[in-house]
C-alpha cells in the first residue's frame, strides 16, 4: 500500500471522526482543467494520482461510473444543454441533478452575453479520490479536499466556475450558494428539490468492481470505506473490461445466519434462492469464507476471527452459475464470547434484532427503533420472550436501535443501543 493511499485512508478516518458532513469542514477540491488527450490513461487509479495532476486521467473509469449510476437509478443526472455563454473543457462531466440543472440553465439564459467558464461539475468518486489524495499529500496545488463520497460535486449539486464574482447574484437568486473564500470557485445548489445522491457514485463503482472481480467482492453499500478505497486505488484508470450494465440481475435478499461454537469459531449459513450457486461471506467488507451449493444447501462454512469486536457488518453475497451477483443479505455481528447483539436480514426489508448468549435471567426484550417501539412479528408482541424481535421495516436506511432487556418480574435490566443501515 502506498503512502498516498495510507494518507487517503487516514483522511477518511478523520472525516468519519468529525461525525458530520466533512465537505462542510474542508474545501471540495478545485479541479485543474485538463483535456481528454492529456490523459495518462494507463495503469491504476493510484498510479494516476501519483503521476498526473488532472482528473482527466481517470475519465475512462469515470464515464463507466456515471453510466452505471444511470443504470441503478435512471435519470439521476440531467445533461446540461449547450449554451453560447457556457464554456467547459471536454473533460468536464456536464451533468447535474435536474433541479440544479434547471437553475443553472435559468441563470445562463438570464445573462446570455456573459460567459460562464465551468471547470468542474459532476465528479465521480474516482476523480474525488485523486483530489483527496493530492489534497492530503499537498500535491498538484490542491488544498485539503473532501474524501470520496462526500463532495457535493459527486451528487451533481456543485459547480466550479472562473467568473464566480460576476455570476454570484444571478446564481444565488436561483438556489445556488457560494462556498466562500476558502473555495472561491465553488457553488452548491441548495434550492428546492436538491437531494443527497453522493452515495450512488460509490455504489456504482462497487458494482463495477464486483462485476469485474467476482473473486474479490466488496459491499455495494455506497459507503467509501477502507475496503472500497483499496479497490479504487488498484482499479484501472481507463475503465474496467466490463463496463456499465443496466441488465445485470438485481440482487434478491439472502437469509443470513451465524452461530458461535464453544471453540470460538463461527458456523456460517445462508438461505438463498435457487439461482444462487455460491456465496461469499464478508465481515466489514473483507472476505472470510465462501461456499458452494456442493458444500450443502445452506452454504455451510466456518470461520475463526483473529480479533473480537462489536458492531461489525456481516454480509453474504450470492452468485449464479455465471459468477454474476444475484443475491445479498446483511447483518450486524458482535464477535464476542459474551452477550452479543445481532441484526440479521431474513428477507426483503425483514430483519431480526436480538441477543445471542443472553443471561438466563433475561426474560424478555423490547426493541425501539428511532424512538418507536417495534412489534415482534413472530410472537405478535412488543415485549418478546424469545429474546429477538423480527420486523418488516417500511423505512430503510440508517436507523437507531435500542434493545432493552427485562427480568421475569418486569424490571428493566439494561439497554443496548446501536446504529445500523437497513438496506
Ligand atoms: Zn467545487
């Protein structure tokens, strides 16, 4: 691993520790103007970061990411139409979210005789990876830049323009907000209809990676964590052999199981549809096991963790005969010999939350999610004596779980709280 990648990873960690939108803390990263012809489109993304100072060097991969986003969520990005007063280099990805695009076109049309030179608009996580790398290493004249997955450029809500003073009033009356002197070329669209779509580019990259690296799968969760950063660094700057695919089979949920043995090792199981011929088991994005249908109908495997640890993300990926990803299930595992909190996917939007190895005195549990008590669909009760609560969640995404335990006499023993992203 290069020093630059380590630096990028440490930046990711520090951004996480800030606990809020890091793009508000650091500048978004000003992009150098390049042209497609100056692209050193050979080698990896990390090599592009090391050997170039233009995000054009990852344009091939970037175009695949944009195309894949439009497969995942059609019409996510709206093309900015040509205007006589709009100037942009050929390497600028001229796309924004539709409300932002409409506001920008309105601004351009309000002043047809004034030029707007756009140096950056939509950015992919591959491009932001370069900017974050250069920002962290102080190269290419880039100040500290937002980590991949966190720049508003990646969601199609930001522009960098040369004439930022000239256009300020026209843009601000249409929902754009000037970043300020720290990143004076940068405007964010904060008007009506702006939604945060930054994670989509990351998911698109993860899908492209998995399509081209079936033996090294990563989570397709939109989080640009360490597992994704490592793969981004070694991805081909010019793009993958297999590009975007709108016909790739979408995944169906897989039921996730694990069971800790006396020895401390974990038995792993998955219940998947008949098209799934092989599954991979991952924890925190790293492969811990793999099993095929030949090993058994529920894909048996086992694994012994080198270290204990709570709140780890468990994931099962299912592949068909052609090695295409067709199934997926997620969960949260406490790798701990004692009482362990768990979340396991059991179907579409269906999750079970409970305790493993609960003390004998625990007579029941209650689950509160984002402040609302949840009924166990197995027992039909809010206070579940089976020490688990199974529920179909109408709202997915990041949720706050609070599991309370009770004695037989009804007194509260304690409460465990966790945050988990339901998918
Ligand atoms: Zn910017």
